[in-house]
């Protein structure tokens, strides 16, 4: 650190130079994040000094968290669900599995996750000393139920299903997984970090949330498709006793038994989540998700015109385009200033059509994709 500080103007100039090095979202198809809704920014600003870790000092912020959790509980099919706002999908997944594990006396347990699970589950294995057993996928890249079932034993503390997989946007058969979880008496955690603010607004009825009786906990991320500010995560439990197993003891705080993994927690994130959910309502989210799905289909239709097929028809707003050398295509597209990602198995170019995506950006991208593919022969 400097001995003597510099002026506000110099600080702001320094920040501006760095900010200009960051990319803007409009040529990004590789991210599950998006610029926050303008109302989220207003809310965030208003609450940026508040701390949910000491709610007695900030009862208004604490009430926003409670109401935001309540709105998500209702969205996920069980208004009485309880939980808290986390820093994102990783924390929510860690805490859901920790709550499940803490219900058992042994500490050498395992969890069964699909091979498509997010890498946060590998961290969970390390942090909680659990064996992470990975079940095969079927041809549609959903978990293979018999593979999952075969991995469950008497040391299994949770089965995990994904509603909106990171790589392919697929939704696991949560209903059928529920039957398995009930048969074996294990927790069923659903990772809907991405899909939580998508699937409730899709056409058709997907039984994947708390309406499936065996689902014990759900991860849902407002800082992805919820258009809230980062860090905004959500974790919900069906039963208060599962949440209670996360409690620590902090007698000097205004909340004696905090449940979150982190201590100090941003009230600004709670305000942003509350603001977006109240402002958009279900109708607003339906419109946003509808637009992202229309763009996903536009992307697939355009890719087909240049001879590229999707790995699966998009179930959520993730498009994966099958090709032999997605890394090479990604590099060529990068030269044209597009940010895309790739998958390894099966090999594909991965594109996420987020609220910041537009028909214009999709069409411009498709032009470049067609050209790149043609040049590569
Ligand atoms: N569960 C699922 C299904 C996810 O897709 C993700 C993250 C997580 C859990 C973990 O969530 P947090 O990152 O909030 O802890 N999915 C994205 C990914 O890893 C996150 C992301 C977002 C990555 C924007 C890059 C990016 O630019 O790909």
C-alpha cells in the first residue's frame, strides 16, 4: 500500500482503465451470468453496507431475506420451505450436502451424483471427506437411473439430481430419482443453480421441485438467470430440522444460531433478489425465459443451416453444437471477438442464451460461425 493516498479522481481513473479491460456481455455466449436487472442495481446500492450475518442490527434487510426465501419456496412448489441466501451455487451445494451428512453419525459416507454434476461436488468430496460416486448418463445426457441406483449403499447420505446441467442444460428425471431416494431412505438434493429461474417458466410441466415428495433440498441461483447482483445464491430445505443441522453457536451476535457458511453476508444481495422478483413477477420472468428459449431455437435453426446439429434439442437456454474440434472453432471465434465455451463428452461448442443475448447478436454470431466452419473445411 502507498504511504500517502491518491486523489479520488486518480483512483477512479485507475479503476476505469481496469474496467475497460473487462469484456462487456454482448459478445459473450459462454456465461451463466448476465448484467443485473437495473432494479437490482438500485436495490444493491441502497443496502450495500448491511450485513445479514448480524440481523438484529439490520432487521429490514433480514426481512428482505426472509421474504426472498419465501418467494423462491413458493416458486419451487413448497411455500413452507425454509433456507437462506448464500453466495451462490457452490455454497448452496456444500451446505445442502453438509446438512444431509450431519444427519448421520458416520463420517465416511458417500453421495451419488450424475456425471454431469458441477465441479462444486468435487470440492464437497474434499471438504466433507465424502466419496463422490458418479452415475452414468443416458443418450439424452440425463442421469441413468439404474446406474445411480447401483451406486447407493448404506453409507450414502444423498442422491443428487441436476435441474439444468452446467454443460448441456439438461434436466434429470427428478420424479423417478425421488422414487429411488424414497426406497433407500436417502436425501434427494436438486441442483437448480441454473435451472431454478428457468424451468418454472418453461412451457410444459416438469416435475422436478418440492412437488416431488422425496426432494429434501434445492439450490437456486438468483445471480444466474435471476438477474440479481453477484453474489446471490439460494438454498432451500423442505424440513426445518435439515437447516437446523447447519447451525453454529455465536452468543455474542444478534443471531445466536447462524446457519450460513459465511459469517458476514451481503444484505445488498438480498435486496437485489427481492427487488427483481417483486418487480418482474412470474409474468416478467416468463417473458425473459421465453425470449432466451426463442433465441436458443434461433441459434439451433441457424446452426442447422450451416450443417451443424445440436447434441440435444435445447431443454433450457443452453445450446450445444456437435463438432469434432470445438476447441479449434472456439479459437477461431475468439479471433472474431466471440466468447464461447466447449464440452468434452460429447464434443460440442456450448452457447448460453442469456437475457443479454439478442436476435442481432445471434445472427451476427451465426454468420461468423458459418464462415469459420466453411474455412476449416
Ligand atoms: N451448479 C450448477 C448446475 C452450476 O451450473 C454452477 C455454476 C454451480 C452449481 C456453481 O455456482 P457458483 O458458480 O455460483 O458457485 N455454473 C457456471 C459454471 O461453472 C458458473 C459460471 C457463470 C461460470 C459465469 C462462468 C461464468 O462466466 O460454468
